[in-house]
C-alpha cells in the first residue's frame, strides 16, 4: 500500500452524498499537493435508499469489498421514512462496525476560531478533547446485527449490553496510546474512564480493566468519572478534559453533547478503527430535508477525511499521507481564523461547494 | 391521611444527613405556617454506612415500613469506599424504586434568578423543563435488584435493558398529564419522547406506545427526539423544551446535563412516583468529603420536600399541603431574586444552615 491506498467509498443517503463528494475532493487535493501518495476510490452502494430500491442495505459482496480496502469512507446513512418492521432504521454501518471489529470510535471535539460557542465562560475557547467511544459492543451489541433484540409479543422488548475483556483491553490500550500521542503535541496527556461503575457490574468490570491497562502507562494521567457526572462536567468545565474513554451508548450521547458546545454536528469528525481496517465518517446524520441543495456543512466529512489520511500514514508507513492530513487541518484552522470559512450551518453565507473550495484553495497554498 | 401524613425518613450517607435535616426543617415550617396539616416522620436507617456497620443496606423491616408510609424522603445514599464484591456501590434506593414501582422519576430543571448560568445565550434565563425519567426498568432493570447482571468469569459481563408495555403506558400517561398541568400554569404544554428508536427495537416500542397514549391527549403537543440529538439540543436550545419523557439510563444522564446548565446538582430536586407511594430525594450524591461541615447546598433537598408536599396534597385531597409546597417554592424564588440566597456551591457565603434559615424566614412571612 506504500504509494496507493484503496478506499471503499459509501456515499449513502441524503447529505451523505453531498459531504462525501466534498471530502473526496479535499482528500484528493491534499495528496496531490503533497505528492508521493495516491488514493483510489471504489464506490459501494449502501443505505436506506438502496434498501428501499433493492431490499438489501448494501450491494452484493459490498461488505467483503469494503473490508478488503485499506480504509472505508462513508457519507451518512439512514432515511427516517425507510424502516425495518420493528421500527428501527436501516443501519448497515452498525454491522460493518461489528464485522470488522471497529472498536475504537474516535471523536475529536475542539473549539475552532470563529465557530459558534455555547458556553459563557471564555475558557470554552480552549476546548480540545477526544471522546473514545467503544463502537462494537456495549448496549449496541443488540443492534450491531439486526435481529438480536428479544421481542416478546407486544408486551416487552429486551436488549443486551455486553462488555468483554478482549475488546475492553484493546479499547483502553488505544485510549492510553492516544492520550500519550496528544501529550507529545502539547495536550495534558490525560485519560478519563467514563462509566457507571457505581451501579452496573459491567461498568465496574470496564473500570477494573482500565486500571489494569493504566498500570502500563505511568506517564499518562488516569482518572474516572460517572457518565451522569461527566455530562454535567461537560457543560461546567469541558476545558479540563483531554481524552475520555467510554461505553458505546454513553459515547454516542456524550459526543453529540460535546460537539454541541463548539458548533454542532457540522464539525463532528469521526474515525472507527479496528485491528485490520478503519471506517471514517462524519458523526452527523443524513438530513434528507436539505440534501442536494448545496447547503450542508462539509467540514465534519472533510475532517474525517483528514483522520483517514492520518490512519493511512500509520498503516502504510508512508508519511506523505500524514503530511496531507496536516495540510487539511491547517487549511480548516487558518480558514476559520481568517473568517474565510463561514458555513450556512453557523449562519454564514457559504454552502457546501464554497466551503470545500475555500479549504482546497488554502491547502494548495500551504 | 387527611390531616396527618406519615413520612418514612431515610437520611442516608454523607451530606444526605445534612440536607435531609434541612428539608425536614423547611417542610415542618411550611406546614406549621399553613396550618391544617401535620407531618409525622419515621426514621429508617439505610445506606452504605449502615451496610458497613451491619452487613445490611437497610434496617430489618425497613422496606416494609417505608412502603407503609404516605411518602418516603431520602437524603443521599452511597460511599465510594463501601462496595459490593462486584465493584458496585450500596444502593438500596434502587431496590425501593423497583419494589414500590416508582416508575415516574420527575426532575424539574429551571433557571432561578441569580443562580449560575452556563450558556452564553440570554434565552437560557427562560429554561424551565422537566425530565421524566422512567425509574424502575430500562437499563437499570439489571441493577434494580443487586445480582441480576450476568457475570461470565473474568471475561464478560452482560446487563439487560427491559422495556415493558405496562410500565411504559403508565409513564407516558404520567408525562402527558404533567405537560397538561404545566400548560395550565403558563408553560407550552409540550411532551417530547426521547429515545433511540432508530437503533433499538425496545426504543421503537417505547415510541410506539408514546404514540398510542398521545392520541388521548390531543391538547398536548407531542414530539420526538433521539437521545444523542437531545443532548445536543440541551446545550443549543433548552428553552424550547417543556416536559421530556425517557428511558431510565438516558434520563439519568440528561437530568445531570440539564441540571448543569442552571447551577448544578445543588438545585436538582427529584420525585419518584408510583401507583401507591412516592420517594423524594435530591438527585445529587452523598459528597462524603464535605459532610457535617455546614457546606452542602440544601436547596435540592428542600425543593424535593416541596414536591413531596405537593404529592401529599394530591394523595390526601388536603389542599393545605399544596399551599405549603407553594410557600417553599416562593420562598426560594424570592430569596434568589433578592440575592438573599447565596449557597457556597455557587461561590456564595451561606452554608447549609444559613440557606435553610433564610428559606424558613421567608416562608413564614409569605
Ligand atoms: C445513526 C446511528 C446509528 C449512529 C449511532 O448511534 O452510532 C449515530 O448516532 C452516530 O453517532 O454515529
Ligand atoms: C446514585 C445512583 C444510583 C443514582 C442513579 O443513577 O439513579 C443517581 O445517579 C441518581 O441520578 O439518582
């Protein structure tokens, strides 16, 4: 894979199509500007629209082909009007997380200059944290593969929350490595285990394994918080946190909450990383009401693309990918700082294409 | 019960003792000022300290006695240093919720004048919402009775999330009645079902039952939100919400989050109401580090006491209890407005006793 990386591209539904296009254009521009590395995209059809049309949520052999690529890029999946008989939405990406063991859901949250701020305290300008959401088990164990829930007539439904040692060890190890890596870039190097160990044996188990792994990383500051207290601390003093590691459902809630503090889902980049491959996608939904209107904010997708380039550098050993990723991040950072990136989502005048063009112009310069 | 209400009083651990004392004093002063109704308190020992000393988390026949009273008042329970072998904390109150079917966890959140505000937007001064947290099943089904989780060696732990039609019908019905009642007091009269129906069949079931009950309340505006989007909306536009009804674990997280927007847990009152009885307690923890130092903010307990008086009025048909409750709320409101209530928790100079005395002085006047 040294020079050419193969990317499985699932545009999906709604604005997934719009923002995937933007992310591809930016990633292409970044590797072209950098030179010495190439991306090859392989389109795979999947999603709620595909399900409506064909009865399948992904094209034949689509999963195998996605798994065979170096990485998977996804726009967004789901349409509220297209559902399974049990009321849930079409979510082949949950099955991809399960099938490829994409346990490490990495969701960075930072205050970009000139992006909206919700908190009154000026320290909110210093928000720079990562929520590491376990992405294959926890409460989503039930939903990872459609049909695992226990439906008892019209009287009762049960789901299973599952915490395994195998996945939890890898997750916490990932968390400590991430915190260490961020310390090298000037962050505190702190990992907070977010659980509900006071109430659930599964969560006490999650915390026990955290302690075991922590012993191997004496240079990283390890701490705990209960998930309810963490929700409160995220509105009271989010600037005190660096990396936090948590169960799947908790991470889903906390990452939207944290994203909301600094501009909303339009900046919510996401990587889901396993032992063999990684899936990169904005954490936002498919917003079918604004699809195809050049209104969606493409930045979450563009920044997810940068995370993918970083991942490809690690995987291939080709540092050009990492430099291309840094170009993208710098372009977004500088664009915000110069007030040259003004997405409609934040009340600005720039649609999907204008934001994308501005990022591309800047990374070619940088 | 017309004139005399019998209250089971569990002071519990840590500052639970401090704030329960404050709540009792205020409730007594309120019924005395009102006249025509009387409270009789029956002390029951329970909690982590009691467990450490006796090996039991509640005194013999304590549960039966609690259930036989007209209502239960609880300070706070739990000590981080006292745990079960599986790592969880001592939580007899979870068993009380289960045993007495206290499905309706009512957690009001409002912006009091001069209390801390976290959000920059001035509309945050208008926050006035209630989180209705189902409190007997959902993910807590596993934890309601200690020992229900499935522990598989040192390799895996599983919990069960359970949604039943019987409880969910009652819960949503409670929610619609609450929204209607609030509309009569000038609020919008809006009920939002907060779930994760896109992913979990149990949550789609929860929403389906919501729709069924909604049909009986055409005068209440019914809406939906996914729990992750709700966490985001709570930081972006909490003033748009009135009552929201949700699963147990979701409600635990969202109520701390919402409480954090308007001053933190020191104002987080809570009622847990079933068909036969109700339990009233501040939603905060036992904070053993500051116990007995006259530093705890007693307002969450005092306001939980007011919710208890309101409940007693409904239960007994004696309106004096409701007027006593209104006195307490008005005293807190006016005290804040006059900047005469300045709890240490908010950087003020008033300890537990001073805040309590101020509330009592005001309700005797009113
Ligand atoms: C759409 C949904 C399946 C998904 C999830 O809950 O994982 C989304 O909320 C996310 O955060 O990626
Ligand atoms: C202490 C704990 C058992 C409790 C809960 O999770 O219910 C608390 O967080 C609450 O919100 O009342």
